[in-house]
């Protein structure tokens, strides 16, 4: 993928009705989803009180000798976990620590813990309202807004169903949530568009019920897959099963299309299909859509690892040889988004190794999942050129990104997106390629097996499923085209009265 673009976050939650320690399942469920968030991680268990561990960076490895210490620190038969990439709140180290999930609220009347995946659009209004009940509330992540919003409703005497219903109606944005009540109940719910994935699973014996952002969280624990939670649906884990209630009528389904292209692990299932099979379909589509380029090309290369499946599909469709001539250095982990431009180039260059003898004098198709800012792509193309490639044609599985995301992908402004102002031909010239070829939205949708109206393509079409996000996008676009300087995440300003 072009550049380091993150999504907030990954969720795993489970309850063992035989009262066995749940932490090992939470740990492995989150380890399987660490790709969804590298900045911080957290675990929470419940045994009449909330027991919490939070840390920065990747989930740590646990030595065998340390297992008793972890189990004593995180006792209880119910728990939730989270990995996070920050798309809201401040980015300094102190704020990252404070914003690490799961989050909790504990008052005289309410104890509540939540793990959250998504991004909220109307943050300022919600914060103003919450400050009436929590005067010292310091906002560090969107999960806090959801947690405190629910707490307010529960403190006013609403039951959990009613509190969640009120919350869903008051919050705009993407939110897939799992939580634990003061009674140890495990529950989950989604926004009325279902923008972020969240599904259910159980162990074969039926005594452990779980929620996970991706199905790989179940696979690693040996759990059976259950069902995908629907937009606006509330689900509570009960012994051996789940209680389901559609508490808000769905506006429409709008699953983030980027989950298929980049975020989800290839061995996860979305909409009943393995992601790797969908990505193979992307490659086949590109082969058909750009047959003239394929005809004059010698070899397929891919930028591992999210593009490998698409490259294989392209190979199957066209018969063109796919060379595994690029390798990513797995342990070069410096995050490119925090580096200066010169350091960024150096780090990107170190992350990717290219087998040069397979390139010299040949016409290459280079498969990637997306182009966002163009920095990484420019470095890769330059590196391939230096190894003697005759022609370089980029095949991109995700359609051209022309606008920001308000739902949990760290693409906040028009100015940072190369596709917002440049045509594919102009992008090719800037990055040094012979051509840049994006998969069509029609082809993308066909490969997913879903309907176009059931996917969110806001960043590729400028049409957003939620009303405030659409108003904000239109306002931002006008300001950008008028020459106003963009200053970061504009959805975190007071946007209620924009026109």
C-alpha cells in the first residue's frame, strides 16, 4: 500500500460461561488482529472489578515463565481487547497512552468498559454534551465518547438496550463496539450503516462466546464462525448463544470498501467470502480492464503482502508470469508517517528489497492495493527504474482516492491525496511510471459479491453515507479549491453549523 495509512482499530471480546480465565483467548484474538493497529494495545478483564493492561506499540510476546503473572494481573472469565491506530485525538505520547483502549467509566451508579473500532464525525457536539455530566472530561479517543454517552443514559435509569439505542441515534460515524457492564455482561453493537466489521463466534463446546473485528480472531482460538452483526443491531452473549435485537432501523449497509483492498487479513472472511479470494478477483478484473497493457508486458511484480493475491489473480487471468521479485523486510518497523521527508525515503527504501536480475530490460506490471499520497509509490518506481526496468505500469486494485475519510482511515484532507487533483496520467508522470491503472468501481464491487449501495466508497466518489460527513466533505472541498490551507483532521473542529 502507498504510504502508511492506518485504521482505528481492532476488537476482540469473549466470555467463558464455565468461569475459566478468559485472558488467553483475548490475547490471541488480538494478536491475530495486530495488523489493524500498531500504535497501542490493551486488555481488560472483569472479576467484580475491571482489571486493565495498556501499552504502546505492538502486542508483546509473552514468555512461558510470565504467563502466571499475566493471569494474576488479568483475572476473570470475561474480557475485551483492542489494538489502535490513532485517527482521532492528539498524537503525543501522553495522549496516546491516555487514549489506549479499552476505556472505562466508573461512577457511583455505573461501571462500563468498551473496546471500539471506527471514527466519530460529530465529536465536538458530543463532547460539549458530555461535559455537562463529566465537567473534567478530557477527550483523547472516540471510544471515550461512546462509553460516556452510554454511561449518561444508564445513570438516568435507562436499561442497556435503550441506552445503546439512544447512543446510536446521537452519534454519527463508524462504530463497532464491544463492552462489559458492571454485572459482567458482554455485549456488542454497530452503527446504523455497519461501516466497520464485527462478527460473532463460539468454541465448539458452546461455553465461550466471542466478538471479533475479523474472523481470524476466532480461527486462532479454534472457535466456529457465527454471524456478522448487522447495522444498528445489538447483540448480547448468553450461555451457548447470542441474543440479537435490531434496536435501530438500518439507514443502509455501507461496509468500508477499503477493508477488502487493504485492511482485512487475506484469511479473514467478509460477507461470507475469504478476502484473499476477493483480491484474486481484483487482479483478474485488472487483467481484463487493461488487456492492451498486459499484451505488451513481460512480467508481473507485486508489492507484498496485500497485493500478492491480486497479482496471482492477474497471473491466472492473463497467463503472464508472476515473479516474486519483491520482498518486504518484516522487521523494519519505523512508522513512515512520523518521519521527516528525507528519513521517510530512506525507511521506505529499506523496507522493500528487489531482486534486480528479474527486472532489467523488461516491461513490468507492478500491482499495488492503493495510491494515497504517492510518496511510497514514487520511491518504489524509482528503485525499480534503477534496476533497469524498461517500462513500469502500475495496476491498482482500489479505485482512485479523491477525498478524505471520516470513518476511521487516516486520510483527513484533500491536499494530502494525490488523486484529489491529479488524473491517472498526471499521477504516472509525478511518480515516474509509464502508466497508472486503477480498478473500476464496477469491477471492484463485482469481485466482492456485494451490491455497490452496500459498500462505502466515499473516498473514491465523494459520496458519503452519513449526512454530516457529506456536508463537511463539501465544505472542505470548496475551501481547498479556494486556496484555504488545510490544517489536519477538520472533522475534529466544530462543524455543526457549516454550510
